[in-house]
């Protein structure tokens, strides 16, 4: 298998999951400006919109969209319990979390990452909404080590997104204009995540701090 990734992008999520599971996956770096893979191919021939992550299976099948990819990876080794069993209510809870992270957190960051283009919309509309969503996340983490209690692929996804913001306890990548300093439960979760060997390995591989 091959995972196409851009350092610090949301593709960090399946990268972490791959490490958690100990899977043998080739990492293929993509240049976010030129859309060229490190071996000289046009990434848009694989991903029409040019975005990561993209997982290429052994038979050449291409799997796109992070939430689908991390569930596929988790199901390769169900005993690791990074995703509840299919057909259970807990699996639907995981999908609920992944959908929330995709629509409310991931997409919420985009105008902040392109602040000059989004202008007042990003500052006056998107930022307060994203702050509200993170305040709610902080509440959900009260008394929990991870989003669902036990560690799942949803935590890997949230970690990949949260590093885009800012806080005194956070090592930022994109430094979007959102601050998490008052969110104590999120802080504890974030520091717990950074201690996981799979997270550290992914950060080192992508040359992140």
C-alpha cells in the first residue's frame, strides 16, 4: 500500500493510524504547490482535486477521504480496536465523530488558513463558530483520556487538525488564527497524544516538531 501525504496536512491522521497498527505502507510525499509526487508524477492524475490523503491499495485501487481511509486501515487489524466492530452502535458513534470533525472542525479551519482571501467572513463568522466547536470538544474530553473514552482513529484525526491552531502548550504547524489556551481538557488530551510513539514517529517522518 501507499499513502500519499503532505507534511502537516490532514493526511497526518492516517499516517498516525498506520504507525499505531504497524502496517507496511510506503509513504509518498506530495508537493502542495506543484501537485507533484516526490517521484515526479502529477498527483492530480490520482486525486482530481489534488488533495490528500490518498491510499493506494496493493491492487491499484484508490481510496480517498480521510475518514474512509482511517476506518479501512483500522479494519485491517480489528484486534487493535482503533475502530469498534462494524454493525455496532459504537461504530456509528465513531462515524458520528468523524463526520463532526470533517464538517465542523476540518472545514472550519479552511477560511482561517486563507485569512487574506476570506477576510471578514473568516474573522467574524468562521472563527467564533470554530471556537464554539472547540469549547464543546473540551467539554466532551472532561474525565476522558480520548474522544470515545478509549483511543480510536477519531483521536488521530482531531490531533492532525488541532495542530493547525495555537496555544502556549501546542506545537503549531499552520498557526491558524484560533487559540486554545483556556481549554484545559483539550490540553491534557493533546499532551497525551504527543506521548504516543505512533504520533512521535509520524511527526519525525514528516519533519514536524
